[in-house]
C-alpha cells in the first residue's frame, strides 16, 4: 500500500524537483505548467508523460492548450501525496532540458 507523506516529507521532496513545481494549499497536489512553441511539441510531451505514467501505473491530470501542458500529481487512493507523485514528477522533469 502507498503511504501518505508527512508535511515535512512533502516539503523536503518538493525541494528535489524543478522550482516550477508548486504545492496546493491543501498539500495534496503538486503541479507544474510546461510551455512549448507549438501544439506538436505539447502533444509529444503529453505522450511521453503518458508513457511515464503507464510505466509507473500512476496517472496525472493533464491540461493541454495549444502551447502548454499543466501536469498535476496526487495519489487519489490516499487523498494526498506519496513518494510516487514526486518520483513521477522527477521523471517528467527529465523530459525537459531546463
């Protein structure tokens, strides 16, 4: 079973991600908006993120526009954040050279 992270663990884990990731007020979601030059790049990124999600059996919410993709991670089964959310976020970060 996946364990819910403590507030201290969430704060520490957040520091390991790209600074573009943010934590919501309820401390149960992390999110980052990725910007691109065109819709083709958005879709390539979304498909790569989907592959990461499939490999980890952990699926984010994604909101796509013509030039951006917002990725939101939470672990629904525990109604909060788990290590899996941060591991997937790191993998998504690795798709982008920043």
